C-alpha cells in the first residue's frame, strides 16, 4: 500500500473517532455522512487486506513460476538440445531443437520455444530415446510446460486481485473524502468558538502522518492539549502573596 493511501485511511479512522467522541450538539447532526464514513472504513479494511493478500500471493507465485521455468529449461529442454546438436544436426526438421531458450526469456516466450522443440523432437522420438531420454520424455516435457502455463495464469489472477483491491481503495477514499467535506461543514458550525475542539478536528482530518504515528482522537487530543503549569509556575502566585 502506498504511503498516501495509508495516510488517507488513517485520516478517515481519526475522523470516525472524532465524531464518536464529539457528537454534534443538538439540534445539529452528522446525518448520513457519518454512516457513509463507517461504510467506507469497513470497505477500506477489506480492500486493504485483499491488496496485501494479492501482493503476497503474486510474489509467491512468481517464485514458483521461476522455479518451474528453470526445471522446464534444465531438466527437459537442455537434454533434447544436447542430443540434437551432438548427433542429429543434419536431420531435416530438427533445427528447432538445436537452440536452448535463453534464461532471460519470459514464460510466454519460453513456452512457445518449448513447444517448437517438442514438435521437432516428435519427428525423431526413437532417436532421442536411443540416446538416453526416457521413453515418455515428450509426455514429461508436456507436463512441465503445463505447470509453467498454470503458474502463469495463477500469477495473473493474483495480480488482478491486487489491482482490483487497489482500485477499490481509490474509490472508497473518494467517497470518504466527500463524507469528510460534509462533516467539516457541520463541525465548523456546530463547534464555532470552541477552538480546542476545532483544533482537534483540523488535526484529525488532515491527510498526513501524525507525530509518533498517532491515529486516534485521544492521540490527537494529547498532541494539541495545552501544557500543564509546572510546579514552579504554580508556586509563584503563593510566593507573591507571602511577599505582600
């Protein structure tokens, strides 16, 4: 999750806490905006969890895909290429099996080149078996290709899950900002002249990190609370009276 998104979500939560701690004095009311904010926060929580899950699963699937691609290249394609180069380079139609795909190619390109090698090897299957490949080496190659293809599809699904959650977060944050704008107009009027509460409101609704990572209204209140007089300051009036 991006920093700006995280800060916006924290702002929505602080605003929710504020309206709970400071109900609008009658006859004022926060109305539907408070309910919208509750809905937004609930959906943001769901989307945030979904985004993290999608990202983690995508990364795990990427590692799995890379492992499967390496197995396909090293365990199945490399022996076919080695045999073709060593003893079959003059046979017609075998040219596709003479070049091992680069380790840098992506999954789609690797599968395309593996398919070309498989088709070339099918023409001379007995020769490959005679030179050391197992009788079912083409079936094993097909299975390895299917595993890479399935992993590619799963990774795409996980990425889609992550992207969908990100879009959902953006949509709910727009709704949340709209609700906060309405609440802002209510709070300004309802608490007009009450500067401590208004200062608390301004800090609650701002979209940026608070000192020390505070996100709750209690933390906001602490941040803006007037300093308590020191013992020396408390003692000063008494000393003045004694001197008089």
